């Protein structure tokens, strides 16, 4: 099989994963596509949404479809870094025991790690998770443990503010995407979720998803092959560079936001890691569409979720980050001259 035939075979598998997940999670096609993009771009995801919209269900569905081990941790104010590494208890003989914690218990078979309500965990816990995300390793028991296939998904509680610890800027920059999972708006979907008993039993829903569609141990290699194979023209490269410049000096590109002094808005524009995340994700979008070249539409498909959390504002505007960031990215995409094709 040639490299191009292998990419096409994997593309068919990737699209099948989306179809299988959609059997368990209805009304969320955009979220399913973006999580699939992150999976093949090998990027971590911060997922937001109201309670009960199905965040855990969609991640469990993806985990079942791709294979490998799934682990979930609940963020709490009393969670300590060691709780991710080991579990202590007294056995039936009254002897103290130490077992591997959620990060270690599956070894290199860990493929999906879900940290629920990450902003309830203390900064020390968040820092340990950051290292695991960045290096896919952690040191414990006088040795180094590796998780070469692990993708981290985290959920941030955005309703309650007591006993929460907001993620530092460096922590948010580690996530390829910040996704907002909305409550479905389609009347037929809403009716099905409420009245169809099949959607009331998560385990029954997950049984609909065909398991192990992908040889998940090869995701790193196929992700690298996608990045090598999808090309960016000189014109497209200049466009992405202009977007990067616009994140630092938006007023030079005619970006104006109501009620905002643009000369005092930006504290720090996009980082190199942010721009790399943008192009990595866009290449996967192009590949899923059956192309081996980038277009502006591929950039636009992922820019709001890749860039918005990576532009940092001065303190007076940081308190209004959500709506300002959304509008800033939208205007950057509108004002920066877009090449044809």
C-alpha cells in the first residue's frame, strides 16, 4: 500500500469513527468533528458546556471507537498531585498498600484521559497534568512512566466559582482547542433526548458504538504522516503569517471592537505554539475533506477554537475575555485579506 493509499484508508476509518460516535451522541456534529480533528492532530482539548449536555458521553464514545484505555478523574479542592500517581489503602489483612493511580494504572495503554472540572483542582495538580500533557511522561517510584498515546480532555466548570482555581495562561495554551459544547437547539433532537428512553441509559448508548475501529497505537505515526502530506502554498503561508501579526497589532489590519481601545487591548498575541496548533488542526481538516493541500476555509474551520484562548488582554479587558476574544478572532478572519482558493 502506498503512502497515499494508507492516508485514504485512515481517512475512511476516521470518518467511520465520527459516524459511530454520532450513534451515541446526537445533535453535536460540529463537536464530534472537532474532537476527531484534535485526535488526529494529536492535540489536547478543553471542553466547556452546561451540566448534562453529554461531555463525558462523547469522550467515552470516542474512547470506545478508537480503542486503548480510558481514565477519568474528578477535580476537587482536596485533590493532591500524588492522587494522580498512586492510591493508598489498607487491605483486608490490615496492611497498608500502594497501587498505581489513574495516570499510571494503564501504563502505555492509556489513550484517553478525562479530567472533569479541572478548575476545581489546585494549581499543583494542574501543573502535574501540564507536564503529563506536554511531555507525556511523569516521574514516580524512582522511574519515568511514559504515555505516548495519551490525549487529555478536560472540562471546566463555568457555573460555580467557589472553591475553583482558574487555569493559568500557560495551562490554557497547552490545549489545542477550547470547545464549547452547547445544549442542542434542534427541536427533534431535543424531543428525542427527553422522550426516547434509549438516550437515558449511557451504557446502552455506548454499546451502539463499534469498538476498536482504529489501530490506536499507530495514531502518532498517521498524525505525523498527515502533517507531512498536506501542503500549504506560499500564498496560504503569507495569509497565516498575517493572522499571526493581526493577533499582536489588530488595529493595523482595520480590526475595531465597539467599546474597546484597540491600542490598549493586547497584552500578548498568539504564541508560536498557538500558530503551530492552528496549522496542525487545519491540515487534518483538509485531509478529512479528501485534500492534500490547505485552503483558507480549513484555517477558518478551526481558528475560533484554536486561537481565542491564546490571545491575552490587558487587565481592564481580561474580565470581559469571552465576548471580546470571540469578536476579535471573527474580525481578524474578516479583515485580514483572504487569498482565493
